[in-house]
C-alpha cells in the first residue's frame, strides 16, 4: 500500500456522513500524521540500513537530524490542517495582526540560529551520534540525539542534558579517530630522578606489551605512537614534587579504557618499587602574640 492509497482511504472515511464532523476529522488527521511520520522514519531507517556509502556513525547522525525535521514539519502541517477545518486562514491572521514581523524579529531569530547551528554541526563533522563529547566545558557524555534545534547528551550519571544548538560555544570531541593518553606521575623531591626515569622506562615497555591492542595502528599494523616516557614535565608540581609524563596514541573508541589501564600499571610500578609519592605540604607559622592584648 502506497502513501496515496492511505490518503484515499482516509479521504473516503472523512466523507462518510457518520463521521462528517470536525472532531472526527481532527482524530483522523492526527492518525494520518502519526502514520506518515512512522512510515517516513521507517523508510529512512531502512535506507541507511541497506547502504554503506558513508560511515555508520555519520548515517546515524544524519538519520537523527532527518527524523527531527520530519517531526517539526508534521507538527506544523497538523496545526495548519486543524485550523483549516474551522475555515481559519492562518496566513491572513498572521499578516493582519502583524505577527509575522514579530516572529521574524524576535522568536524566529532563535529558531533560525538553532537551525543553522545544527546544520553546521553536521556539515562540519564536529560530532556524530554515539560520540563522547564535552559541551561548553559543562556537559559531558554520549551524543544521544542530534536534532533540528537541540542536542541531547546522555551524561555518565544517566542524566540527559538537552542543549539548544544556538547556545553551543565549544565542543570537545573524544571520538575523532585518535586520542592521546597523557598520564602524569608526581613523586617526592626525595626520590632520585635517575631511579624514577629507569622505573618509568621499564613501565613503558610493560604498557606497550599489555596495552598494545589499544594503540592506534597505521596501515601496516604498527603503532602510530607507542607508549613513551615524555620526560619530566614539572620541577615543582604545585610545590609537591617532581612530575613525569607518559603518553601514547590510542584508538578513540578505546581511550577511556586505555587511560584507566595506564593509570593502574603506573600505580603498580610506583608501589612495587616503594616510590614515595608527592604529598601536599602545609606549613604552619606561629604568629607573635600582641603584647597590648588583654
């Protein structure tokens, strides 16, 4: 059955004297609208499921955007349909009352801003559905939906953050092909730097052996940037001790696991070698008593 067939059946029902009233037509219109939205979404999902000319993550993002557009168009069309049943000329009312100018001058500015921002998010490949991102340095989680006006981010706690596209200023995407694990180790000033360098060099070898599967590979299957000791990154890490840094370029989808395992192995290396870690130093100074008191 095609969409035209569905419309013909509905039109036949609407002309039946038994249901020839506005309320029945509204119900029928709502059913038709929901049915059309369902069919169009099914067609879009089936289309992307059968094609593979673009990446799956991009397909999900485009599908999400198209579904949002369909929802808004269907809602607007249903409202116009209902007003038409009561012989209300929507265009005349808006023009006569000067509402069009008000909408364009005020409300539509936000709508257009959100719409354009959403299009640019998709066109410039800033994110995709399923990416782990941080928005405006405030909301961090998985992109659950990229809509026409809003971006939905499922945070790690489970809360769903809905951000207007026009209000998005910065996006930090953790899923753009590659991520670099950067882990810092701060040890006491009393620890010999030569000893720490030797321990960390051995630890880096262990990281490359145990976490080789997490590293990003080139076409030949070799790590692009294996785990390595970057060096001493601070001589006085917040007045606590020497800071050393270990890095490694890993697959973006495995970044969080790689970083977690890297910290575990570094902690084990420090503990097994009885390394004194940096501690917060607090200095107390006795103030002289005021002889004039009391």
